[in-house]
């Protein structure tokens, strides 16, 4: 095949257009029937696409819990082996875990099941286009499209998708259809360079998983003093703090570290050492991080040194 020539559509024998820019009424196959795959399948059905196939670790009975849940939620999808998905779908959506993604894509390319001209995308935040290279070499159009959203359940993830930002990494020729597909489920496509995907994903892990861990610690501390409904305190506080920090960065920081209130920080640590010593390392680490941002926001250096001496006594 010469460079720039149209890829043949093996299902019809006709020439398929290179990297179409619009996606509507497509057939979709999903490889990876977890919470993300199920939520996106439901959203794609809502948008007028047809989800026709799903594959998990095995297509044989008994089905995994994920496959059973997917099949119940999307009854139009046949449960098939992963090698049969590309033949039935215009779009192959790969939603397996990050560590499995490389082997899954390599295996499918090696099995010679990639349909030239088909469109493949994965939803990993960490990975970009490199993992898709085997299927791209087999003639597929490829893109990495990661929704910056949590998926505690498929239904909750589906409901949260409208307005969600997606990190899209694609060659210029494939950017149009990738953006369009994201837009059909209510997403906002944002281009992220391939080389920046790992750092992008680290940012989201800190913002999401880090926040969850910190709030869980705060919840434990409140429960330890007899507050039976910690969400009453934490929900408005955490929401306002997160929104302000996302909008204003270091300038949004408040609290004893930002004020340079060494006596309060010292009292916190003394109480935790006596009552919840397992929380001391986390408090110190978070206070050190807050101190670095407090300095950026203009904390007086003399006060900053007092906080440093309290956090790291010699």
C-alpha cells in the first residue's frame, strides 16, 4: 500500500476513507467490561451508537461478574472472544487496565484481526500512542482518549460524563474523529501531547486518589473525637477547598501553615502523637507540601522557618 492511499475496507472490498472526522451511528466493540467500559458503552448507546460486541478475559461460561453486568446493561452486545471484536465493529474501545493494555493490543495485532481502516482507542490515562502502534501498523486509525472522571459504578460514571474533560492524544489525521467521539458522549476534548501523558496522569492521581486518601484520614480523625456525621463537616469544606485550589492554585491555601501559626501545628502534632500516632507521618508530609505552597503564596520566611523546625526537629 502506498503512502497516502486509502486503506481497503476488508468487510466490503471498497476503499475506506482515511481518518474520517465525524462519528455517528457507529458500531462499537468493547474489550474490557469493567466499570469504565460499561459506563462508556451506556453513554455511546445514549448517543446513538450501537454496541455490538464485548470481550473480557474469557467469552466462555461461566461469565465473569464484569461480563455479566455488561451484558445485562447493554443487551445488544454479544459476548465474544477479544479476537472477534474487530470484525464486527467500526470502533474498538479498549478499556482494560493499564498494566494489561500492552499485551492485549500486541496480542490482537499478532492474531491478524485488525481491520484496516477501523478506529481503535484506549482510555488509559498513563499510556499514549506507543501502545497502539501494533494495531496502527496493521492499518487501524488510533487515538488515546482518557476521561478525567471517576467511575465508582457504571451508572454513576455514565451520569458524570457530560462536561467531563478528556485528554486526547492522536495524530493530526485522527484528531477529528477522536474529538467527535468524545463530544458525542458530552465530553470536552483537550489535546495532550504523547510525551506528557504520564505526568498528566500523575496530576490526576494526586488530585483524585490523593484527595480521597486525605479526606478519608480527616474522616477518621473526626470519628475519633465522636463526630458521627463527618460528612456534614467535610463535604462543604472539601468541595470549597478543591474548587478554590483548582481555580487559584497556591493563592487559595488557608490554615495554620499558610498563616505561619507554629503553635497550632505543634499542638496538632502533640495531640496526634498521643492519640493517633499512625496519622503523624501523613500530617507531617501534608504540612510540608502546604508549606512549600505557602512560601510560593508569600508566607514570611521567618514564619516558614518556624514551621520547618516544628515539622523536622533536629
